[in-house]
C-alpha cells in the first residue's frame, strides 16, 4: 500500500488539476486510521485498569456471588408482599396463635418451677436422700395458681429408708390441693385435701440388703413370706428356714410374726430357738439311729446322769447296759430308745460335757453359738417390719391394706388434711 504522505509531499510533481485548488497543508491533514483507532478501546488502558482492579495478593480469593443479595432481597420482598396480601381476619388469627404460643410457654415454665420447688420442700421435710418426682396435672397451670387450687398432683419417692430396709417405691396421688401463695414464684406451701397411694417393699431389695446372712425371701399366699438360705454360726453355715406372717402394725408400720424357724446342721441335728418341748437342739433320726447302733456313742450317752434322767431309763438297767453289750443292744435296739434320743435337747444336757458332744459329732463352739442365738435374736435378724416416716405438720396418714405379691410386700396408704411447706 502506498503511503499518502509520500504522495502529498513530492515537490517535483505538478498538480493534476488547475491551480484553483489549494495545496495540501501538513498541519490540517488528519489520518483516518487515527480516527478509527480513537473509536476502538485502548488495549493498554484496559490492561492497566485490570491490573489496578486485582485484589491484594495476601487476600484469599473467593468466588463472587452476584445473586445472593438480590435473591435475599427478593425473598424478603415476597414475604412482605404475601403478609400484606393476607386479609385482616387471617392477620388477627396469626397474632392470636403467636400470643397463645407465648402464653403456653410461660405456663409450662411456671409449672416446671412449681414442681421443682414442691420436690425440694418434700425432700427437706421428709429427710429424703433425693428429691421426689412431682407431677402437677391440669392445663393451664397458671389459672389453677390464680384460683389457689390444684386438682391432682402425683408424687413418687424411690428408695425411702424405713428401719432396717429400704422401701423400693412410695407413690401417692394428692387431690383437692389448696395452694398458699399469690403467684407461681411465691408459693410457700400447700394443703392436701385427700391422698391415696401405695408402698412397695421389694423382695429383690430385701435379698440384697439382708444378704449378709444369704437368706432369700419369697411370697406365699396373700400374707406370708418364706425365708430360705444359710446363716453363719460359729464358723459353720447352717441352713435356715422361717415363715413370716405380715400384718399391719398401727397407722404407719407393718410387723412380721416369725414362725417355723429352724437351723439345720447338715443331717446331724436341727436347732429350733425357744424353750418349748420340741425347741432346742435335737439329733436327727439318722443321728439317733447311729447312736443306737454304735456301742461307743451309746455308752457315752448313757454315761451322763442328766441324759439318763431325761431318757427315763432305770438306773439298774443303765448299769447293766454299760457292763454288758448284750444288755446294751437290748436297750438301744428298741424303737422307743431312738425316739427318746431324738427328744433330747442337747443345749440343756450336753453343754457341760464337751467330750460327749465330740463323740456325737457336734462342735462345742457351735453349741455355744446356738445357745446365744435365742428366738428373739433370730427373729430380729429375719424380721421385715418397717415404719413409714412421720409427716410433719397437721393431717393424718395411715396404712390400709397389706398384701404379699410376687415382687414384694405392697401396702396401701391414705391420708387427709396434710400440710406441706409453711
């Protein structure tokens, strides 16, 4: 392409036209390419502008979000438009529902606070190791507080200490409860109009708490408890059997009449505490048969005057039996002799003759231990009696029905006019 500057500045060439046209002036001439370049964007300026717009190298790069602001603004605008488009009745309904939700939340808070305070007061007044569970029924609760009357309250107290045992569960339902106080946070006490509940003395707890003697308790019938197991006496584990009859004792307790108590020394002898004829330490039939058949044991028994006197054998017959085995066999071979030997109370007649006890297979230390294990002592170790804690303040509470069930002893309780708190 030819340059227009070269064409216009040649001095040797004459103008092709007449001299009427003025020659081209270098200062008034404009390049058309410059005009086109002015209309197009300058790449250098764009590059410099982009370089200035770059973030700092220390700033972490994050992808731009061009829609978040507009989307959130559009959502907010749509919500306002929707609520503004609701009719007046719908707006009132929404307002009522919101207010009801806040009132229900406040009512539940006041209920939980009152239940907690009631549990703490019961714990302090009854000297409980842990606060009981208190459940106030009825909704709404605040209207009951302002009325100063609660329809029904359920209370559950686990593990109540009662003498030697612990009650597995004491549960009661109080009705017609009058509140003392003007508001949920200013309740100072209450008066129970009527109360009904029950007490459970669990056999599982009895077996655990009285397990030092390895005795287990089971129910039989509606008022009887059987005790079976072992009892350590003077280093010997004796099999124990006892029957306890359960009955109410006054307004707050139950008592147990222990009967049929016996301690068995293997197949050697049986001990029954007491002073009656069949009570005491008696040889078993197998032991009495061995005494009758073994000459050494028979002579050792007949050598004690007190035993001979208790057997009712004439003195002349005893002397002959001690000198002649034939006469001894005649004496000990009769069924009457075996029965008489079984009827002897060795606690009374053999304590001063330890050699005789050893020949009969009895440990003298064991007899000393059994002599101290009297009927009251053994009955006390097997008793299931207990007393409910006395309620403070006014009102009455009494035990009603007492029944023996599979899981334990269940007692129904009833009360009225019981005051709690101040």
